[in-house]
C-alpha cells in the first residue's frame, strides 16, 4: 500500500501543517484536558469562513500525568517486570489530545502519551511506541498509570529519548470505537501523534530528530512496519524512519485468523470476536449478527466491544472456543477467505513486503501461544526477499505478555546502535 497520498496534500502543504501544529499551541495551564487554542491569523473582523482549518497533529490539550525522578522510574519499571538497568533520567509525561482523521478522512481527535527525559538535551531522538491489542479504552498508556505501555514509554524516555505512544483511534480519550486493524487509521493516528509530540516539545524549547525509532508489540508489530513504510514514502515532510523494532506481531494475519477460527490460538474466541465485530463495522463481513455468531451471543457480542468493557468482562461473557461462539459458515470463511475479506487481509499480510532503508530488528518468543513465532519468520522472509537489513531474535520460552517485557531492553540496545 502506498501511503504517500494518505494525507491528500503536497509536501509544501505538509510543511505548513507542521508550522500550524506548532502555532496552534497557546501558553496556558494544563488542567484536566484543558483546551489550548490560538487566534486565527486574520484580523478580528475577519469572517469565520476565512479561518484556516485546524492542522492535523495540532494539540488540543496537554495534561500532566507523571513527573518521576530517576529512582522512581527504576521502581516503576521493576514493578512492571522490565529490566531497569538502562534507565538514566527522570521523566515527565503528558496526555496529549490532538487532531487527526477517522477511517473516512473526517476530522476527529485522538490521544497519546508523550514522555520526555528530565535532562538538559534540547535535541532528542523520538521513539514511536505502538501498543498491542486493547479492547478497553481505559487500558492505554495515556490514561492508565499502571499499564505496561505507560512503563514502556517511561523506559524509552529514561534513556534520553522522547516517546510518543499513540492510543490509536477510539481508545484513550478519542471518540467512537477502535477500528481494529485498519491500516490507514493506524498510520494517520500514529503520524499525527508524532506531529503533536513535535509541537508539544517545541513549547518546551526542544526539538525532535526527524529519524523516528519505531517499535510496537503484537498489534503494534504490523503497525510498526506500516508506519515505517509510510514515513519512508514521505507521508510526512519532516519525519523519516530511523530504525524499526517490531515485537511478536501477527504479520500473517490471514493465517492468524484461520488459526483462531480453528481454536489453535490462546484466547481464540476473544481475538476472533474483536476482529469480526471491528471489521464488520468497517467492511461489512455479515448482514446480521446471527450469520456470524451462535445464539445467544449474537444478541450481545457487538455491545461487548464498545471500548467500555474490560477484557476480563468480555472473556467472562464469551465461550472459551471459537467453535462455541461462531457459526460454522463464518468459521469456514475465516479459514478460507475470499472476495473483499481476502483483499483486506492481504493488505495486513504484506506489512513486511518491502525494503526498509533502515535496520529492522524483529523480536519474538518461541513460547508465545497467542501469536506464534511463525509470524515473525514470515515477516523475516518477506524482508529478506527484498534484501532488507533484518534480524530476528528469539527472546525465549515466554508467553505473549512476558515477551514484550523481555524484548524491550534489547530494543533499547538496537536503538542505541541506530544512527
């Protein structure tokens, strides 16, 4: 997929958008998502029809959510289970609400966590951290102080980098439901988050290096490759990829969903139900819920995936297996997709099918029962076929959730060697 036209603007207009993203910030206090605004570049008597539309990536609000010294960061990382040996600095973090677009290109808002090191460096490398599957909007880094993704952003910032951790659309403080697995929305929300982070940093007299270090876990693995490719194609006039480090991603999504349909994936019914309801909203997988879900679940499944239910609540309301939840006809479609479903899956099956101009370091654990190690082997083969600088590291016999904790220090080392 060519993301260079995603923003529908020329490079010149993109530069203007970045300038607008900076000037939209006013120097005001940070209340609970207090709105920040600036006056339009027009006379007071100017008609509203002559005002420029708000730039994508412009900051609406900034709310302080963490201010930790180095020892407190180390304690937080240790509590999460992340090796804190690389932490050097204290960290300040803010929840940023910014302007972006929805899957139909209409203006909307999204939120992210921006974490900055408490040091004297004015020019910072930036990490874009792309989180894994979340069904509950309150679980993401910008709003959940105890989340692994919050700790991950603290880790990167404590090594002297800025961290931009987008919540994606429909999670955190963003409106609506999350368009799970939509490639265009993944890119637009993440790149606009980088723009917002850059604008916010400038308010503090700091600049972000144009070479973005991109990493992500699980759902964030393919997202890492999508965002890296979009940046390489020039989706933003300033930012470019600096290094890519995906962790435990479902890069062969067709095979992953087929395995979930055959109950060969841990938590198969929850994963497949989230996929089915989200993709039905976006692409129309079925006409009525009873075509996909068995009774009585056909009456309740869609309402469970509204972003307001926690994973534990959803799991308790669903059967343990896909066979019990879905109709046999729907499961056959997932095992052997055709038509529009096959085309949409193909986009997500080829997130590694290109040649990055920067190193790609893949991390996965052979013990992962949620997303099999074969997915990273699949990505590695695609990258190798293009002659990419790539490497796959097995982090050990760990489950899916532990994999990211073990991989993160290795990601930091990979980014230390990126130039």
